[in-house]
C-alpha cells in the first residue's frame, strides 16, 4: 500500500513538472529576470530587520483600503505570503538560503524579497489614488469622518451601510478618471449624508427628551398641570428646531437641552404639588398653608432673622425678596469699595511715574538749553576769529603789494635826497596805524569761561602776536630802505 502511495506521489510530481513546462515562456522569462534583479538577504538577522520594517508598513496600511479594494487585497495577499515565509525561516533559520520550491531556483529570502517588492508596488498605486481622491473628494471624506465620529452606524446601521457603499463607489469613479461624474455623485452623497447626520443628532439629543415627555403625557400630567405642561412642550419644540438647524453646534445644543430638562423637572415637581393639594380631604388646607408659611419663615430667618408671618403670604414673599436684594447690594458695595481701593492705588503709582518722567524731561530740556547757548557762543567766537584772520590777510597782502610796487619803481637820486624824511615819517605813521588796528582787533575778542573757548582765545592771541611781529619786521625793512 505504501508503495502505491509513493508511486502516486511521484506521478503527481511528474504531472506538476509537465504542467510547469507548458506555461508561457514569456512569463517564465519575466519571473527569472525578477529573481535576478531582486536583492538577496543572506543572513537571518538581515531578514529579521527587513521583516520588522515591512510589518510596520503593511500593518498600518488599512487606511488605503477605501481608495482601491482590489489593489489593497493584492498588497495584503503578497504581504501575508511573505509573512508565512518569514515564520518558516524563523522556526528554522538554516532555510534562509535553501530553495523555496522544487519548481523554482529562488531561496526563501529571495522569495520573501520578491513578495515584498510586489506588495510595495500595490502600495505605491494606493498612494497615487489617495493623492487624487483626497483632492477631488475632500468634502465627502470630511463628511464621512464626522459621521463616524458621532457613531451614525450605531443608530442607523442600515442607512449607514447603504451610504458607505455609495461612499466607496466615489473612489472607484475617481480611479476611472471620470472626475465630473465623481463630483456629481459626491453632491448626491452629501445630500443624503446630511439628512442622516441630522437624524442622528436628533436621536442623540432630542429623542430622550421626547421619550420622557411622552411618558409624562401618558401619566396624565397634561390634565394635572396644564400650564406647566404647555411650557414644557413649547421648550421641547424649540430644542428640536435648534438641533435641526445647528446640529454641529455642541454649545448651543447643550444649552437648549438643559433648558428643556429644566422644564421637564419643573413639570414633575408642579404635578407633585398639585397631587398633594388634591389629596387634602374635606377642604382642610390649613396644614398645607402652614407648611408653606414655615418654608418662607426658614428663608427669612436665614437671610436677616426677621419673621414676616404677621403679613399675608404675598407680602411675606415680597419682604423676603427685598431682603435678598439688600443683601446682594451690601455684598456688591463691599466688592466695589475693594475695587475702588485697588484703582486708587494704581492711580497713585501712575502719578508717581508721571512725576518722575516730568522731572526727567525738565532736566533734559535744561541740558538742551545749556548746550544750545554753548553752540551759539562757539559760533560767535568762530565768526570773530574768521574776521580777524581775514583782516590780517588783507593787510598782509596790501603790504606785500606796496613793497613790490616800491621795489619796481626805484626813485631817482635827487628824489632819494629830497624826501627821505618824508618817507620815514610816512612809514612810521603806517606802523602806528597797523599797531592800533591790531590792538583794536585784539580787544574785540570776548573770552568765554570754558575750556574750549580758552583754547580758541589763546589761538586768537597767538595770531595777533604773529601779526604784530610781522608789522615790526615790515617797519625794520622800511627803515633800512
């Protein structure tokens, strides 16, 4: 029997070999080329490192499923097969470089890398689809994310399932490059989704209130307390309309729901009081009135210790209300006084700061005034100095011109003999006049009590002395002539 079994196994193997040989030669060539170009992982440590990286990538790729279920399925099939190969090698690391199958020449590691390569090709396709769909279907994606956040499937499972199928069809249309059709279908999807979204909001926030109100109606609260019942119904209708119109405004929804809840509780309490009054037998209402009066007394005693039971019930409530208002006024006065003290303290601080700033400003203005006066004195001094220098230069030029002219016009011997005394007298008079002018110019400079002005005054005196020496030299030259 075992022998027949072995023969059957061999026959099956031979048939498989024949079947493999009958495959398309071109496909075989492509597979061989792929195996040649696929990098080989020669050690288990390297394969383990690659596997850990791939596991992180593909285990977090579920978000891409919506963009193309076919590409996602192919990717996961390749990854799952690669994972099985790794688990085999992990159990027996020596298999890493062994041939994976008797029908192929690739090793376990080469087969693993080839499968990962195919999975990455599908992942790249999914990323391309995602980039395009995120742009074209941005509104639909945002709508679906919000509906999932409020758990629409929990309240309307069938409607959500139908809507989700319509949502997935949008991505197929985008992949088929029919953008216009995708936008039209998106508008239809958004309209239907908005209706389900509003219904879900009403189910979450308003339906529990309606259910409770319906129970009170069944218990006869409409007949027991008709006024409070009508107020509660009006508040409930208002809440429903507010949620329908602003189903994403959570603050508004919380506010209107709280108001309706308050009215429901008020209706319950009012009905309970009415039932108590109806339970009084033979018109003996004194006990009920006394209980109410005692409640008012406890309130007035807590406020100011007064007893208003010598007045009608309406007056008692009025007096209690006035006492409460006075109490609030006193509390407000204390708060205001504290606030006034704080403000006065701030005002004093600001006034001190202003005074300091004013003093500092006055000091700066004084410094500016002093500097301005110094600048004016310096300007006057410079002008005087320039005037003196110009005068000396003019006189020096005139003297040089006179000397040159006399040198060019040499007088005759007779003139030299007849007029030496006159020339001497004339020269002496010129020297006296020049000394007088120099002295006068010297006295025009007004010394200033500052370091800079003293230096300038010294410069002026030096210039005047130099000019006086030049005059003396000129006088000596004239006498020599």
